C-alpha cells in the first residue's frame, strides 16, 4: 500500500499534506516606515485591521512589521495598497510574499 519505487512519501502523508494545504491562506509580511512619532498610532491602526494576524514595532531600518493573510497574493497586494498605505503616518512599505510550495 505504501511502497513506491520512485516516491519516498507514503500515500497517507501525501493526503495529509493536501488536506492541510487547503487550510492555509496566502501570507505576506509588510515592512513599514512611518513618520517620526507616529509609530504607536500606525501600529494600533494596522493591528486593528481584520486581515492582520500579527504586528510588531521594530528597531532598525523599518519601524513596523505586519503579518497579513488573504486568499491569494493579489488580495495581499490590494490590501497593502488600499489599507496599510492609507494609514496616516505611513511613509512607505515593502511587502514580502511567503513562498507557496
């Protein structure tokens, strides 16, 4: 039942991975630069968005990192442009798309 000459994965492992992969949405991280002094306001505004699953203030080149989930990468791009960039105090963003394998 599990033997395969060309495949090291068992049938049940393959089915489990397929079942789990259907549960995942597309994930992206957004690095955000904000106007000086607006870090907490932007953090609070971003954290309140329904598609944001995590957010953290940062030290270094960027002020904030936001994790968001959506049905696909097109939706993530749209949400960044329409919602994250629209927050008062946001100067620029850099979106990192998680690999979907």
